[in-house]
C-alpha cells in the first residue's frame, strides 16, 4: 500500500481529483493507494474555510476504487488539533491559508503509516509516481526538492514543502513536526509551514528538481507543481494557474501531455455536478 496525504478545505476537491487521476493514469504498478485528507472547520476565519465534504470524499473514494478496488480515501478532521495548537498564532493569516499547517499534525494521528507522501493539491504526475514514492528515505526525516525561487533568494538547499516524502518514524524520533509547531506558535515566518519545516530539519534528502518542478515541464519531469510563478511577458507579473483551469493550461502553458488526465477530470466533474456519483 502506498500512502498519500493531502490537506485543505472544501475548495481543494478539483486539485485532489486531478492529482489522484494523474497517479492512477501514470502508475505502472498494481499496488493500491491510500489517500488521507486532513481537513478542518475554521469558518470563523473565513466563510469558505469549511471541511472537505463527506459527499466529496465518497466521490473521490468511488473514483479511486474504479481504478483499483483496494484503493481508499480517508477523511481526517483535525479541527480540534488546530484549535488547541494554532488558533490565534502569529502564522494563522499565512501567505496561503491555515490549511497549509495541517501536514504538521501527521505525527499526532495514530493511523498514519511510517512512510507517507505529502502532496499539495496543485500537482500532476507526468511520469510514474513510484519513481518518487519508492525512494529510500531510511535515516532521513524526509526527501524534498529545492524551491525554484527560494534556492536563489534564501538558501541553495531551501526546500519546497509541496512535495514531501516523509519518514514518519524518523520524524517522531527527532521531533521535527513538534519543533515546527513550536515555531509556528511563537514566531511569525515569511512562508509559515515551509519555513518551519526547513528550520526544524535535522537531516533531509535533497531530490533533483524533476521531482517537484514548479516552473517547467520536461520529458524527465516526474511532478509538475502548478504553484504561483513569475512571468516576464508581456510585462513582469505573477500568476497562479492551476491544472484544473484546463483552458489556461492549454492557452498559457501550451501543455497537451496532460490531456488524458484533464479530459477525464472534466467528465468526472460533470458526473459529480449532475448526481454526485459515478453511477
């Protein structure tokens, strides 16, 4: 069983669906996948900060099982943990959302396995996910690739926390997430969770950029991360184009190699809108 972790609110549905499809449609393995989704209700902060719905989870689980009956999707509500640890903390209004902090609770959920691949929802696999998942992280807290901009602006080994191959046994031994939570609670950080993980790390395995490419798509790219990026033309500006914006993916990036995934997403999203079921 390969284990994946996502986190977010009700609005991550499109990202999780497309990312899951990319896993199913690029894998060359018959091994099943278990997807954990950490979510919470903090609607007191913003109206749409509500949990991934049970209806969404059921639909995602149905999609997963259509590829392999042993696949499963598990929702974990961590509202109580968040409220006790991070409510009112200096990083609650982080650059993204408080949901980026939820991965830091992975060591406090008993059913989480020793090896876990955390993924942001704005990710598609271009090649087999097992090329990433099967990397040996023995003796390391995690494996990660460099942040495309941070490696120039902050530190050559500054990591992007959107793709983390976690060794949970090692993380519990070193207290990585515990230290990161303490930083989140006590110090305002520019990039919140990412800074907290980076500053709390004892030992990490650095991966080539192809395992988390935040700007380019090459034949050797394994993970294409659709994070916010800088465009120089027609004038310098940033844009946050996500993979589920199919028109923009074609119009701006000129990508067609994800068409099989994105066309299936469009079909499934229509099925969900019509009846919330694959039937």
